[in-house]
C-alpha cells in the first residue's frame, strides 16, 4: 500500500499533520547571548540567512532582528529573496551610519528624530532625492514594527507614523528604446542566439556520428567525439590539455563545454532576445519553467510566475505560437529551442527551470562539483550579473544620442509595450498583453517620450484630416448624387462663379421644370442643381438669423407655410455638416440678408 499522503481534490479533505505543527521561528536568538540570525524562505523557495554578527551596535540587534522577521516572515510584506535582501541592506546601512556618529545610540530607546533626519541627509550625499526618501521610507517601515513601541521616544514614533516621508516617491523609470535602437538590439541578439544554436547543434551532430561509428570521421574528430560522449554521460567537461600552458586551461575548458552546453556568457543574448519576443519582465523570464505542453505542434503552453499580483494570481498560463521552420520568429519556437539546448545541462543540475548552464570553471567548479559544474543560474537568486553592458559594447550598439547604448531588460519590456500600443492605434485594452490597461499606461506608456512623440504625430494627423475633411464639406441638395457632379462644375462653384443667394447653381439653364430657371431663391434648397460649400456658410447663418427674426413678427402658420421647408433643410440637413469651429468662424463674417432677396428676383438678365 502506498505511503504517500492522499492528494486533495473535490470531495476529499486536504491532508493535515497528525500532531500539532509549529513552524520554525523566523528569528533565532542563540542561548549564549550571541548575535541573532534571521532565516528567510520565500514563496519562490529561495532561502537566505541574515546574520547580525556582521553589524555594529550589538544593543540594537535583537530589536532590529525581530522587526526584520516581521517584515520578511510569512505574514510580512516582503516575500521574495530580493525584497528580503533589500530590507536587510536598509538595516545594515542604518546601523553602519549610526556607528559613525560621535555619540551613537546604543539601544532603540536612545533613537531620536535627529538620527533619522541625519540618515536622510547622509543618503542624499550618495544618491538622488527620490532614492534617498525611498531609503528613509523603508527604514521607517522597519521602525514601526520594532518590538515594544512604548519604549521608543514619543517623537520618533510620531515621526515614523507621519505621512509625507516619501511614501509615494517613485523613481522615474528610464524610457524604452527607439525603433532604430530596438531593431539594432534584436538583430545583434538574434545573431548571437543563432550562433549558440548552431554551435550546440554542431556538437550534437559530431556526437551522433561518433556514437553511430561513422567511418568518415577523422582521427581528431574521433578523439573529440569520445570527449563529447564522456561529457554527455557525466556532465563533466573533458579537455585535451596537451600542448597548453596552465594559463590557457580555463579558456580551453570553456571552449570544450560550449560544444554541448550553454555557458554563462550566453545568458545575455538569450534573455535579451526572449524579452524582445515576449514583452515579459525579467523576473518572469528568469523563472521560466522547463515543464510545458505542446499543443498539436502549433503552440506551447507554459505556466509563468507573475510577481506583485498577490498569491492567488501569481501564476498564469500562456500559449505561445510555434513555427518549426522559423523558431527564432515566435516566442513558442524560441522557448522550445531554449528547452532543447539546455536539456543536457538540466539533467545534471536538477533544476526545474528552463535555464541551466555549465559554470564549472574556478570557484564555480568547486562549489558545484556534485553536479559537474551545472547550475540553474537563477535558482539561488534572480539578481545574477548578466553583464548586459559588456555584451552591448562587444556588439557595438550605439544609442540615438551617439553614446554607447545602455542595455536594460526592463527597457526592452517597455519598448515592446510601446510598440504594441502603437500597432493597435493606442487602444490600451487591445494592447494589453502582460498587464492591465491601467498598469500599462501608468508604468510603461505615460512618461515614455517615444509614446508622447507618436501620440503627438497621431493627434496632428487626426486634426489635419479633420480640417481637410471639414474644408471639403460639399452638400448637394434635392436628392442629387454628389459623385455625379463634374469636376469642372465643382471647381467653378468653389471659385464662386456659380453663386446664388446662399448656395451655387450647377446648371441655371436647365432647371428641373425645364428651360432656364425662373424660380425664387426659396426653391434653391430643394433643387437638385443646388450645391452648398463651406464658402456659403456665412450666408447660410445670416439666412437662419433672418428667418428666426421674421418668425418673431409673423403668424406661425403663415411663416411655416412660406419658410418651413427651407428652415428644415437648413437646420437639419445642411448646417450639421459643418463643425462648431467652422460655424463660429463664419459668424464673424456673415453678411446681412433681407428676406426679400429670398423671394426674388424671378427674372434673370
């Protein structure tokens, strides 16, 4: 019978411990009175121990260790290794600062507001104002959870609880890259990724040929094939050191490892290319799992970790398209390539991440001897040095300002957000890929200069189009088709050669009733020969004013019988075609029209 604990599921209760369970304490206080140790285990499984014996002012260690345990413990607000390390660095900076004072406080009871303010002043000397205030903010959050708040000086407690210490001081993030810069980055990264792929593929081909006992292999190829076979079986790099000086051993070891394994320098272009293809943030990409599902060879389903969404929403499953013939063009194809290239190394490192490299030279070889030098580079912590700047320098990447391009994965994500927003015309719900529309706008689009420039261009184009459309307002009355108006006639009407009272007549010689038109101007607004352009707007507005004035001194029925049809055509069919701005401008130049003109002349000379 299996001894495994039953799995929870619908209709089945979750397994519980048989006896009372008490988790290990987050803070350890040695019985001999030594410095406390705060142990951290994050929600991502990463662990770290923070030892206060490294810090001065031993009289404050227990209190600050307790506060750190509260901040990074199971109920605290800092639950990743990087966030916990940041809290530790805040305590470390503060205690080192206090030690440098001529009369430093020895216990938390001796802390005063002046110590906190001088700490802020000291931070301003080493970083910008917002960063300094953010450092003070982190310190005050720790001060608020020091044990025995009644032991603190009252002014310190009030100061720590007072708003306005930079709680909302957010550092202005760097903008994304321009289209030219982004294209240069992706071209360089794609070139390196293709070289890594081809390098490992060549090693795999030689290994297969050796295992198949290919008779065409040369003696040198057979020796290399034997070394590759041993590497594939044990994970340990096999190097022929004959003829090499001792100083050349590390380079030869790396060169040999690169035949079958991804190495540390390969991480920079691989991560850069993944960020450019997916638009995901660096943390999510560094935690890409190896586990996945291929759906009908058309897509790959991967469960990603998305931080800062809370425990309930920290996992999301994405479906990336796969194109076997163009694996570097889709994120799904690239993900499967990563999985394949690092599969051998992953078998030795034992990581659950898609990222696994050989890092066996120097101290790495000693530290990771049990795995043959293979590690998950982001298993211990996400903040591994990738040397992105050195990669950009080697590739000769230059920014739009003519200086060497500063490479940051976060700027690549912002660039993808901006490019996606542009592609959908700025419609944020459609542009949403990895964040909500509000988050995309607030943190990626709002302050980006390339978005502002693009939006200004779009707005200018829209205004220009609207103005051009407005100037082109042409209304053909009487049910006639505007498309049937000859270009020559439209040009004459635009030039004012066909004007009547408040419109243009396209063919006065051939009226709807036959022959030369003998009707009054009242009938023009129902005649298929009538054409109204923007140049007639001042006269039309003057005519509307005249009709409105005439209504005030005339019987309604009589006025309606004479001008009702004309009023309806003017106010419901013609004037709504013009914009409010056009009507406002025409009011300033409208002429004075007498209604007598509307009734005649009935004879044309």
